């Protein structure tokens, strides 16, 4: 089995190209492009964007290709488009991890700083079950959430076969499990330089005798997984899960701050606290948190939704956050800036008044920030757009 796993890890199968009905579009001056349009390329809906820039400067735009509907379960593939001109135009779409009738998603890519390899962690469950069934414990272990890793050593042209790492990163009492979504983090300084950190979330069963039937959402918790050898082996880092119903960390994203700490920002899923965003810090490379997740009051305009954080690479550069900016609806994608390492945020600009949902931030070279986000005129999942913004805007 060990020999087989290592063989799969270094054997890179060509990604399956798909033919889109129309090419990706770019506006005048390459302010934006649209790598994914729902209803095209054989998919009903594209969701859950994640993006990184490779060592060669190629922008990779991952997403979930949902075959039959916009639902979170069913036949779902992880797909990819590559851009060699900073996100203006895109190569044909390819399948990175095929669902084959099951659900593969929650892409969390990261570039290994030692080798330049792209490491992709994703989540899986049977296409016949739903998140609710998994959280209620109504599924078998084979049907439930599992975690996989893949690698690309040729700039994202091909990836290794998905390798199951569930035994390394999922506790026996966890039910739901989701990686990211959005880009993961490679640490660049301090004693853990080179470590790959993937924010994730999980759920547990209500306590014995609980009357919380149908309230499984209050039993979400956040955690991180990390690898110190380029994705070959994995470990569970911090686990934050008070399960008190006040603050319920869910989908998380992370950034390495200039002082070497990790900043984590999370969606607050059905918590009774006032506000929809939570955050926390880690001073030991995600092995523990400096304090539990707590409300971030300066992001109260953000609804209950995934968001993204990015620490810009320049002296005295700010920490950025992206997300919709209407607290009661997924609409009006915006960018916030923090000049105090996440203590407070100030809105810098709103990209559009259209419906909008999930997003991921990426730095493209030194002068450009990219935002890969779900948006549309009729609904937030019509397209996934890549918006290019001058870094000096922030």
C-alpha cells in the first residue's frame, strides 16, 4: 500500500480538458475576466472559487463544477482554468478531481515554497447524501466526509491522483468536515517556515440527552491541518469548538502576518453573538490559537458567507478581506483593509452592486491584486469573475 501511494503521488495523470461553449472574456484594459459561466462547459453551476499564483506567475482558478444543480451535494467535480497573462485570458477548463457521481469540492490550493509544487487539498462525500444527513450521523463512514490531497509539479498542467488523508486529519467523533474553501497558506518565516496550513471546519454530535434536535449547526467548530513535508504527511493543529451556540466558527481562511503570526477569519454559522465574522490568531504555526475565535465587529456588514483574507507582500502592506457588504443578503462584493494586522478593518471599495457570494484573494506579481468571486445580475452564482485591482489601491 505504501508503494502504491508513493507511485500515485508522483504519477501525474493529464487533466481532462472540457470544451466551454464560449471563451473566457476580458474587459477593456483587462480589468476583469470571467473564467466560469454557469450552464456552460457541461455544468449547471460553478461555485466555491479558490486561486493561487504559481512560482512561474501563472494564475490558477479552481472551482466546483456542479453537474446537475446548484446544490451542495450530488455529482460535483473540482475544475481548473489557468491564466498565463495575470488573469486576462484562460486556458481551456480541465477536471482536477472527478466526482464520478460523488461530491468533490472545497478546493484549498497552496504553493510549496521549497519546491514550487502546487498542493491541493479537497473534501469528498458520497453524492447520495447531504450535509444535513452527515451532521445528523445518518450515513456510513464510506459515505461521510473524507479528505484528499493532490500535487502538481508542472505549473498546474496536471495533478497526481487524489490521495486519501482522512485518517491523518479527521477525528473519529467528527461528522461534517470541510477544507477551506479558498487558498491555503505556506509559512515563510520563523521556526515553521515552509509549513503548509489549511484552515478547515468540522461538526460533532450534540451531547447525549440534548434536546437540540435539528440544531446541528451550533456544533460546528474550526480547526487547521498542516504539513511540514510538502503535503506528504499531515497533522491536526488547533481545534476550536466550544459548541456553546454563541460563536460557531465554520468556513475559514488564513493569512501569515508580517510578524509571523497566522490570522484566521471565519464565518459565524448560526451563532447568537452580534455579528457574522469571527477571527483568531496563532503564534505557533497553527498548532494552537492565542485565544478562541471571537467576533470581529468591524466586519459586521458582511453576511453569513465565506470570505477571504490576504496579506500583501510589500513593506508596511495591509491585510485585505473580501466579502459581500450587505449584512442580510449576498450582494455587493467589497474589499476591506486592515493596517493593524486584523484588529480592525475599513472598507476600501465595492466592486459591484450585483449579487455576490464566495470569494478568494490572490496577489499577482507586485502590482496587482486579484479577486476571484461568485457574482451575477440575476443571482450570486451566475458566474465566477476574476477582478484585477492595482495593489496601490490599498
